[in-house]
C-alpha cells in the first residue's frame, strides 16, 4: 500500500508539472499567432511613417535650397 501511495503522489506531481507545461505552451502558441497577425500591419505603418518623415525632410531641404538660391540672386543685384 505504501508503494502505491508513493507512486500515486509521484504521478500526481508529474501530472501537475506536465499540465502546467502544456498550459504554458498553449498560451505561448496563442501569443505567437496573435503577434504574427499584427506584424504585417505594423510593418505597413512603419513604412508609411518613414515615408512621411522623408517627405517632410525633402520639403524642408527644397525650401532651404530655394531660399539659398533666392538670396544668391538678390545678393548679385
């Protein structure tokens, strides 16, 4: 009877450990699937924001170059 009780306690302990590991694996898989679904939209937003920033930089550079050329023309008169 003592050996059966010890075996039952070991089986119970292993069952708890394996059950917790299975639950962690299911949660990790669910997190992975959710994150993977968000990546394309996040990448699209990042590219759009980067292009918006480049557009602002290009506009500022064009304005500064135009002002520089205008000042050069005014200075030559």
